[in-house]
C-alpha cells in the first residue's frame, strides 16, 4: 500500500515538474514573440538586441506596453551603440557618456522615462510632449502645460532658446552656426518628431507574418 502511494506521489511530482516547465517555456516564448524581431538589413538590429532588457526594466513600472517607444528612443539616442545606448548619463546628473554599462544605461533611461511620463500625465500634456521631455527634461512639460498642453516644434524652439539664453556659453551648438539647431541649442527641438518616425519605421521593420507588434503611446 505504501509503495503504491509512494509511486503515485512520484508520478504526481514528475507531472507537476513537467507542467511547471511547460508553463515557463510558454511564458518565455510568448514574451519573445511579443518583442520586435530582427530581420535582414534591419536598421534597428543593434537596438533590438536590447528589447528583452528594455521590456523587463519597463515591467518593473508596469510600463512594458511602451517597449517600442523605448526602442525608438534608443534608436534616436545611439542606434544601440556604445556603453550608454539610452544616453541616460545626463538624466542622472552625470556628465555625458559617464555610464559605460548598457544594462545600467537602460535602467537609468527607463527610470527617466517613467518620471517624465508620470509628470506629463499629471500635467495633462500630450504624449509627444513627454517624448520631447526625455530629451529636454521635465521643465519642457511645465512650459507646454502653460501653452496649451500640446507639443509642437515651435514650442520646443521657444523653450530651447529660453534655456540657451540662461547659459549661452554652454548651449551654443559648439559655436557652429551651420548646425541645424542653431540658435536653439538646448536639446533637439525635432526630437519628438524623429522618435515618432522611428516608431513607424520600427513597425515597418517587423516581418509581415508576425502577429505581434508592440504597442505604446500614440503620437
């Protein structure tokens, strides 16, 4: 009798382990399939290598639905190159490119995005303003909130010029008057537009037979 019970217990235990393993594999593959896939000659290939890390870091804030947004941001910041692919050093109060570990860069970059997203929602500005604030800081959110709540490149220029006048020797585009940003040398007033374009290109880079395209904030 005891042997029969022991045998049943062993059988149950083995089945339980198999069930757990299958569940884990299913969860893993579902997550993999929900992320952008790398295709031949994909301009996002280097950035997509960080897709899983970005997704998991966003999940800490229940923001994993914005994975494609952060991929588009990284594409604009670095094309997935270097030790600080999210160009997050300055958002942490450090000198540019102080961060040299991509994992830390993603952690800090996601935290910065979460902050501007939360603050932007509190101030009831549109999503392009939040994206622009990743580049220009939360002060831009305040500025837009005071001027209708909707981002435009003209508002970004105005805000950039105000900040540049505060520190003209720092924000002068390196003295290059041929720089497209000059004299709006604080940040990049076209940043939100570029990220929106990256998001569209990201959608286009997903194979046609893929049924999983990540979703994020709407532009």
